[in-house]
């Protein structure tokens, strides 16, 4: 009998990608025996109004560099090649067609994203197509998170699991601020990405 492939979807602005993202994806891949993790840098995100994301080609390149050494990691340009604002629901629908064979899709997110899930476009439909794996993230109120998950599960039959991963208080916002302030970003993200940021003079103020 053919084994159904389990694919993890890791969406993010990745501006820049850091060890918080990579560790999260790898921990969940191993815990849930996923065959592959697809990193999908968002093109034009509906949120992120407070900071205009860096050029998508740079974010795509950094995601490629960061994931190159892991045979289970791949990067998709499905969102960055579009000029319009992209939504998870449309991407997931497209991926289901692209895979062409039955696959189980696991949407991997940090706990902060789970709390905002009911603000996503067509989230009621989205939860029918994917299982969510929400990972703990420093600074997120566990109580609010659990209430939100219970609400979505009861109302919509959403499948949302919480997975605890080692807490890394790393964020892209903090890395951008550090570069701007001339502080070190070493060991917060892969060296290849650090070198790329330096070479392309990203995040300077
Ligand atoms: P920004 O500060 O620009 O929002 P970010 O560090 O939150 O960047 P995103 O690209 O917004 O990174 O995040 C993509 C996904 O990775 C989200 O689901 C987010 O919750 C998760 N994530 C990011 N950093 C961590 C971390 N340190 N631990 C757990 N999850 C994380
Ligand atoms: Mg974020």
C-alpha cells in the first residue's frame, strides 16, 4: 500500500530567517515523522504593515542558504513569484493540486500565529485542509493560546496540536534592530545568512 506523504509547511516572512525558524521546523519534522518541510517565504503579506519587508528575492535567497544543508528541507517560490497579496488559503489549495497525489499537510507556526489564526482569510476553510502544529514561543500567553485552540477545535473541528520546542527568544525584528544598531547577530542565524546580510548591506539604518 502506498504510504501517504506527510509534508510540513513553514510559512514566514523570513526577514531574515533565523535559528528560531530552523530549530522549530527540524524539531517538528522529527517529532511528527514528516517526510519533508517546505519553507515558503511570503511574497506580499497581508499583515506586516509596521515594517515594509525586504525585497523578496533577498528573503528567498537567505531561506535557500539557511536550509541548504538539511536534506529534508526545501524552499518554494510559490508566493514570492506573485505580485498580489498572498494568503495561506490560496497557497494551500495550489499546493494540493501541485502534489497531485494524496498528501497530509501540516502547517507549522509559532504560538503567536495560532492566536491570530481567526483573522486569516478563509480560516474556516483552511482548517479543513491542513493540520496545525503550534509551537511554544517565548512571550506568548499560554492561557490565551489554549483558549483559542479549544475555541477553534470545538467550533470548526480544527486540528491544532501544541508542541513544545526549546525556547529560543530570537526574532527577525530583533535581528534587524541589532544590525541597525551595529550589534552582533552571530549565532542567532546561520553564518551563510549572516554573510549574505553583510554583503548585501541589508538592515542598515
Ligand atoms: P518578525 O519579527 O519580523 O515578525 P519572526 O521572527 O516572527 O519575524 P516570521 O517570519 O514572522 O519570523 O515567522 C514565521 C513563523 O515562525 C511564525 O509562525 C512564527 O511564529 C515562527 N517563529 C519565528 N521565530 C520563532 C521562535 N523563535 N520560536 C518559535 N517560533 C518562531
Ligand atoms: Mg513574526
